[in-house]
C-alpha cells in the first residue's frame, strides 16, 4: 500500500487483470511484521482496489465466460462492489449498483488517480444503451475507521456510454468518455458536463 503498512499477493500472475478460469486467492499481510491478515472471500474476482492506507479492499466478482468453447475466462461484467476490511477479516459494505433497481451489473470500474472517486458503468444483461448509467461515487478515507464510499451522482447516456467507461485526468478533477459521435468531458466532483468534442476532430 502507499504507506507501506499492507502487502497483498495474488495467486494469478496476471493480477489484477485475470485472463483464465482458475480460482484466484488474494491475501493480505502486515507490511512491517509480515503477519498474515486475511484473504478475500471470493475466487472469481474481475476487479479490485486497495485503499491508500491499506485498510480496505474494494472488489467485484464475475461469472466464468466461454469464448467459442476454446477459452474460459472471468467475465468483464461483474456484480456488486464489496468493501472488505483487511485488518478485521470481514465484509464492511456492499454497494448498491445503481439507483435504478434493474441495473445489477458493473462494468469498466475505474478509480481516479488521486484515489478520490470511483466510476463504473451500471447495466443489466443485454441492456440497451439508453438503459445504462455512469455511476460516480466518492471514496472518503481520512482514517481506517471512517473509510466509506459515498454515492454522488449518475449520468444517463447522451446518446450512449462507451463499454470501456471513463478516463480520468491525472489530478482526478475531470473525466472523459466516448458518447458515440462525441467525446464528453465532465467535472468529476459535480458531474457537470464542461466540454463536448466531435470525435473526428480529436
């Protein structure tokens, strides 16, 4: 972790972008004493993120997908995002995927470079573009006891959302996503659209 207090390991050499269907164990260790702390209570993890202070791990799981009956891999569309307490060896929270009850899957999960914001596409199986939402939450980690995820807003597609999700600026103040014929740039803290650029000009 950024403060050196926590080490984590994965049983898959491609971590954190898993490419096959083997069971994956992610474990955590004290960065000073090397004492074993805990392991995530799941083995089909398609995305995970550890807070800067090494106290919490956000993760999602996904079902196994078959590709032409040749290759089996962990799917890109995951379920809800869970928050694991590394030191206490327990689940602290499961985040609702969206304000819209029918949207149950997560896709293209991103954390801003400054660690302040979480963004992902919320959708349902075989969802149409108009049904998807871009969900943005704030990560508050002033200290391990108060670390929490606060929902901020959702953005409806106009006219659609790229399956690859958003890309943050280096300072996390803005994000951009492919909206079909345009690239749209938003202010992360407020969800206000600031610019819209024609894709053939970029």
